[in-house]
C-alpha cells in the first residue's frame, strides 16, 4: 500500500474547558493551513501589489488544477518566484484599484487567474505592511498557468523551463501532499500515518486545497448568473463582479442614437447627433444594492458514522464500483432549509432505511473536489429503526452492521485508497476501509475507540 501522509495536528487548546468536556479537537486532511488569510486585505490593491513582488513571496502554479510538485518528492509542493511568473501575469495586475479595474475591463483580453492565499507569519523574512494594524509574513499566491488564449506561449515556455529542471505537475487526484510541519508533528500523528511516513516539510495539503477550490470556482463562473455577461475576478480571487462597462464592446463612438448618449444640456435628443459610450453594458440587477458580487461556492456535505442502539455495531455501506470488501460510512449533500442533523437522518434513511435519533457533530474536512465541506457526524439508530432497507435509493450496492472489533481490526490492516492494495497483514475477505486522510476513517476510529460509550478501546 502506498505510504499515507499523516493528518495535521489540531489547534492547541491550552487545557480549555471545552476540551475537558468534549475531548480534543480532530483535524482532518486538507485542513490545518499555516497561513493567515488576512481576508480584510484582499481588497487593498497596494497591499497585493507589494505582496506580489516581495522576495519572500511564494507562488503555487497549477495546470488544469494540478499543482506543481517537488521532483524529488511528489508529497511536497514546488514553489516559484515573481520573476518566474512575471511573463505570464504581467508586471503588476494589482496596480490599480478594483474600481479602476472595472472601468478598464476588457472581456476580450484573457487574464490568468490568480488567488491570494494568505501570509505565513512564521517566516521572519516576510514583508511588513501597515494597514489598520501592522502585518508581517511571507505572502502566498496561486496562479493558473494552463496554456490558453493570450498567455498560451508564455505558459508553455514557463512549463517547458520547469520540466527542463525535472519539475512537473501532480497526476490524478492529489491526496498525498504532506499535511504536517516536521517541527510540530507529534508521535501520535506519526503512528497514525504508519511506517515509512514521508519526511514531513510543511502543512501544504491545506494550502493546495485553498488554491484548487478558488481556481476551480473562478473557472466555473466566468459569466454573471443574472445577465449572462462575462464577470471580473476581484478581491484577490475571492469574489467576482459584473462590471458596468466592457471595452470589448468597442470604445466610445459617435452615433445618432440616444441610448446612453452623452448630450450637451439643453439639446434635443431627437435631432442632435450624440456621443454614445459603446462600452456600456446592458443593465444588470447585480449592480444595484448590495448584491453586486458573486462569492465562492461551498457545498455542505454530511458524512456519518451510525451506531446501533446497543452501541456495539457500526453501519457501513458500499457502492457497486468499489473493490471487494471495501466499505465506508454513509454520506450525502445537505439540502436547502435543512439542518445538519436533519440531513444526517434523511440520508441514512434514504440510503439504508435506518432511522437515526440523536446526532452530534464530530469534525469537518474541506474537500476541494470541487467545493465540498464534509461535516462529520455520529448518529445513533433508534431501537425500532435498525432494519436495513436498500429499496428507497439504489445508490448503495450493500449496507451492513459491523461489530466494533471487526472495524477496529480493519482500521489496523485494511485501509487504503480505492485503487490501492490493503495494508500489511490484511487477509483476503476481510473488511477494507478508507485511509486516514479520509474523514470517514477518523469517524470510524473515534466511534470504535469509545466516542459513543465514553470508554476508550485503543
């Protein structure tokens, strides 16, 4: 089985009363970013302009959403500097204010997508910026270098230069980027990751998750949902707006029409030749009031470990396309006007016919494929609702109640990705489960080790 990266360490709790009451926080893969996002500075073009060109700034390049990785270790992201990306992004895309950018908007000119990810405050050589307060850290950006339109040649040249150095882009779904800092990794995390854990360098998985989700969202939303016209990325890549003008509609021309005419006061619009600003776009409802921006989409998804009423069995299901004996916890999207607890009960009933009573939230996991937030929960079936019925929804090929002991053993030897072989010591025919990087694994581990009963079975 391929080596699995360790999960990030949870935030320090300093012996808080919350931890004493509810237990230690659980951190899942793709969480635990080391960056301070300083979202309040995204609209400050002077800050972004300075951050862009600072010597400490790191740029993560993505091609078709795949990140640039270290040639010696694909579990590490590879970074470039401003001079490397300058031919692609230009001298300074943040030289003007957002209002000025909208006035100069030209939908016919392709601009490679950039996202400001945040600053690493641990980097003492980072830039210093005085806003309302003083901020210091190394800035991080993500840049889409997929060769296209006006930057096709520049992107291809940059990619060729990187490949000439042996640096390339990750293949397939990225689930092996390191998620821990070698200075903070604990013995328990090394144990969870197993033998042969990568030499850990930084909390990079969370940085890539942020980059991928924002680049993907911008790529999926090039047009205004209200009027269908092209939109402009603003706020460091975290918002899109529908500008009132578009230079691609051709610049101001002289016309005898009266629409959008710039008339001299006192003249008759019926007889006077008027100057018409042809860059003016048709009206759009998003330009009125406070609804003039589009924000990144995040889809809440429930994933749940369901325990029987006696508290000694766990409900797991499998899809027909999965490898033999490979099961996982049930999951599904939360629907509009539905609480997370209600979504858990509905999804379990629809998929397995089981009726769930009490539901508690366990932990969450960002999942940038493309924009999910996995909300992990633990639920318990009511005494009369444990009968499995797959007749409601054909999504599952099978569902079963598994004894805790069998699940506990599978967590030791039977975990792997869907396309990977099981771990050392696995015997054919035994239960197989998702790897530790999946929140499903964390949920099952917590349940069979005493989360519900309160009695540890480590």
